[in-house]
């Protein structure tokens, strides 16, 4: 295993407190569910809530076994059911059939969840830097599944889910939508800090960028409605060949969770059945739809290098920052993340303090943003954990930023998300770029 950037590990109690907070947040997400909700799998791309609870716990067992080869897993049955795709750890249970299993019961999985938590706390008492990195990866892995769990609950329950905490979205400030010019030249892309990052954010490396322009706000529902009203879903000229086939196969005529009732567009989500808010970023769309919109408006999607530079480069100081607004950790004034508890995207202009040095807004929170880049390893990539990321270096597109369901603990400018170009159930949107 390679040595990766490690954080200061003097305060082991601090690690325990982080772990407890993450575990408590997972339990808070499922607290409003009825027992019947835990078992249901509404589509092959989602997983039952109880599977997420078991899987994140099992993954901690994988890490404990890496640290101590004498560690014994809870049970072979749990290892098979909760193994997502790690072939090196045995044959996983078929993802499409996770909802067919009534056992282990919800009660048994919760007992397993707490059993593993106690073991992890014991492990955290004495670890070296590389071992701490592994547990930090597991913490971030659980944060990933908190977000995936929210995607799945949206598909399962939508407005019937009543979260333990809910806040109103912020009142937006007046905004001017425009395109921001960014100088070309060499740019050092990738993670440059000393805290945790995934292996796919490394190594930092030079890329050459031509001068370009990028929109200062994501594409809104009002923007996307113009594309729909102009026949964007009926005109093959705007679509990639695979995208046009996906449109026909799935009968796409609008973003996921949209429906037209009595001549008005309605979205059914955690807030209930509501009229589309024209000033919110468009959400739950595929790469193909984002790309088609860009072609329709005579623009394009940014590359991930263009997106990253727009988010984190301070031209005056010639340095990169961890977040668009600087190096200060996210607060409620910077971005609409999970801890904002809004359960929806916020209107553009809601987070003026979160803008980048270039004056580009809402690059963190609200929606993940599609880029045109293929998900591959950076030049010089070395895997930090077998089968975690690099097995997906095929037929995936990179998304940057974060969404209203992303825990603040796991966000940073260099973070790379990835999905297949036809997937829509995650909270994804986009902003446009163009050559100049």
C-alpha cells in the first residue's frame, strides 16, 4: 500500500469524536423510517436503507482486518450480503436483488452497526499514520453512503420522508448571471493539501488550459425549461448518439422527478409536490441531458480541470484554496450541504459568501456538476486501496462540487465524483463553459 498524505494524528480522541458524529448522522437519516421502509428496493440502481447500514459497518471491518490480519469478521453471511463489489473479498450478493432479502432483520443490522462501532473505537486508540489514513477513508466512505442513502430515500419515499431536522432555504441576494473569463496557461491540478484525500485526487500534476469562460451560476430550472419548450428532447441534433438512444429507451421528456399536471411543471421531492422553482439549479439530470442543453445554447460543459481552476485558484496570490471561498471549513453561510438540512437545492444567489475568487457562485453544495471529462486516473496515479476507485476507470464521467446531501466533512475542491452518463437519480446538474 502506498503512503498517502496524512493528517496530524496526535489527538486520537478527536478521531473518535469525528467517528461518533458520522455514525450518529447515519442513524439520524434512518430514524424517520418505518421498519417496512428499510427493506424496499424501488429500482436496480438503488439499495434498501438497511443495506447501507450494514455495508458501511462491514467496510469498517474490512479496514480493521487490513490493520490487524487476525481480526475476525462478524459473520460470513454479513460479509457476502454487505460486500458491494470487492471480488478480492468474496463473491458479492447481486445488487439488483438486495431488496429480496428479509434477513438479517433491521434489528439485527442495527445491533451489528453498534457492535462494529465499539470495535472501531477500540482500534482508534493506537494507530500509525497510514492506519489513520485507512480509517479516515472509511469515515469518508460512510459520508458517501449517507448521500447515496438520501438519493435512495428520495426515490423510495420523496415527500413521505420526514427528516429529523429541516431548515428553510436562505433568501437569495440579487444576482447578475454572466460568464466569467479565466486565463489559460499551466495549472497544477489535483489535491495539494496535507489532510485526507482519495487516491483519485492524486498526484497533483500540470495541465495546460486554453483561455475559457464559465458561467457564474449553475443552469436553473427556468433555463432548462426553455430547452424543453424549444423541443430539446425531440431534436436529435443536440444529442450524442448514446444519449439519443437512452432518451428513446427511457422515454425521457423532462428531468427526473418532474411531471406536468394541469399544464404546470411539478416536482415531487422531500418538500412535497410543488411547482418548479425557476431560480433553483436544475437537478436529477444525466450527463447526456446536460450535454444536449449546452449544444442547444451553443456552449459546452467545462472540463474538470477548468472547473477546478475556477473553483480554487487565487490569481492574486497565485495559490490554490481548499474551498471556493478559501481555506475556512464550510459553514452555513458558505454552501447548502447536508448539515444545512434544507433537503433541496437553494435558489441561485443564496450563498454570496461561498463564491470563488473569480466571482463564481455555488460551486459547493446544492448540486454536483457534470464535467466533460472521462473518469480516469491522473498521470502517475497509484491505487491507495484495491478495488475502491480505479476499477471504475471506464465509461464514467466526472462530476465536481457537492450537493445538498453531501456531508460537510467530505467536501473539497479537488474531490472527484463519477457516474455513468445515463444516470439521473443522484442530485446532479451543471453549469456551462465556452471557448474564447
